[in-house]
């Protein structure tokens, strides 16, 4: 018992016993509505590539061009030598799309959240956070040393109570929420959250990883979505990723020019991490351009969402409330979620079981793409029907 790593063996055993053990499965094809996995063709309901842009020839061409001109890497952190014209252009384009004054592009969404939270708050401060927030917001909050209070999922009355109770004792206050919740697919009540933020002089950071390129008339995310419904939405910190609907890699934060200037100086995950590769930046630029000029992709995605939602409602399944292309089906425990996922797989459909510790309750998670055909969706419905009979 002298091996200092022995506890890892025990920990892995515990994970296996709880059916929490996970390992990645290498894809044998490019990602798309159909994939090959372990020698089998499967209809894929596990992709974040909502608009199918990872396979768009225009993104590939833009990435190739950038690669030819600029090379494979950025060669430095942004303040040293890694900041190039593609990053400047992308930051400008993202800011305009998001209705913000400026934006900052990080090497990943995870780094954008952790770096931003750590730059904004510290031990004398207060963080109020939705209990279902993404790991990157949670981890940032923990690391910041601020007092962290989680409020029940989407519960603005509870958020209001916490602000009333604790805001006055803290120097600064930061409210954290996903825009679209990544494991449930429901959305943050942004206008109410921002009203509370204003009333209690709190900052707000909203994570649009699954809203960027998906929500709102222009696909610009949560702010666009609520403005489209007639709300006037003030400026707040809009975070998102380039790696989901935008088909590339990287993350961003957009907001007022001074906020971004501050982050450029104080967000350690931006200052001390190598800037994105030119090919990633060029692909993201092409993606935003396509989303802005070809609204039909977004329209098709939402047609698919409406179609599947309607079909699922008719089945004896516990569909979780969702207003996005992420649809969840609640299951009683990790084992039953795994069994459902495995059975679907035998019928030719890939939909992962999401279990604790990622989420508090086990479920099957389906995410839809523009490139899903009616036959893909109807096939899934038939399979679910057979399995739930
Ligand atoms: C994917 C995701 C992130 C992380 O973004 P990456 O660019 O993949 O690092 C952050 N927040 C949410 C809600 C996400 O779903």
C-alpha cells in the first residue's frame, strides 16, 4: 500500500460500480447526421454541429487559405506575437453580430468562462449561479474564491431572494447562467435575470455556447432571441463558443468596449495561452458570414426541432422541457439511461445517456442538426416507440 497512486484504482472501481465510468469512442467517419462507430453506420443525435458547418466547403476553403498564408499555428500568446488580422476581424464581426461594442476571442469556450469569471470577481465578492450551469462556469466560480450561491434551475424568485439577502455584504456581484442549458435544452429567462442584475447592481455573464448560431432571428444567441420577441435587452457579458454551431474551435466574450479592454489585460486564460490557429479563426469567420447571409439553415434546423418535438410528445416518454435543438428524455436512473442508449444503438441510432455527475438526473440527450433528414427523425421516433412499448 505504498503506491501513492493507489487511490485512483479505487476511485475507478467506484465509478464503474455506480455506472458513472466513461470513455471516448473514436469515430470512424467525419461527424455528420450519419456516422460510423465500431464498424456500424448510425444516425447521429450527439453532435453540436447544429448547422452542419464543419463539413461546409466554404469553411474548409477559408481554413485552407488561412493555413497556406499564415501557417499552422499562431506562434504566441495574443499580447506577445500570436494576435493576427484574422483574430481582429473575427472579434469585430462577432461584436457586430451580437449587438455588442467589442469581443474577445479565447482559445476555447471553457477558457473564456474560467478566465472571465476569475478576472471579474474574487474573495470579497458574490456569485449567484443557476444550479445547472456548465462545468466551465461552475469551475470558474469555485476557483474565484467568491462566495458562491447556486439557485434552483431557472428560478428568478430564488435569485431575487439571494440578491436581497447577500448582495449588500459583497463588493461585486456576478450572476452566471447558461443561455441554452447544455444538458436540458431549456433557456434562461434573460429579461428577468437582467432586470434583477440592474436592480441589485450585479454583473451578468450568460453562456451562449448552445445559443450561438441557433437562437434568435439572426442566430446571434439569447439576446437576439429575446429582442426578437420585443424585449429591450441591455448590454451584459455574452459568452459563446466557436466550436458548436460555428463548426470551428475557440470561445468568445462580447460586451461593452471597456469590459473587453479590461479582460484583455486581466483574463489570464487569454493573456497566457497561445492564440488560436489561423485556420480555426478563418473557419469561424466564414461560419458567421454564412449564418448572417443564409437564414435558411437556421430555418431548417428549427423545422427539424418542431417535427421531432411533436412526434415525441405523442410517445409515453418523459420529455424534458426544452426550447432548443437539445431534447432530453428523462429516465429513472443511470442504468436505465444506459440501457436505452444501448438499445437505440442496436437499432442504428446514436444518442448518449447523460448521467451524474454531469447532470443531477439521468437522461437520454438528443441534439438535432439541419442535415437530419425526415427519414432520420422518423426512424428515431419509431425506434423510441418500439423501446417504450
Ligand atoms: C461546450 C460548452 C462550453 C465550452 O466550450 P468549448 O469551446 O467546447 O470549450 C461552455 N459552456 C457550455 C454551456 C458548453 O456547452
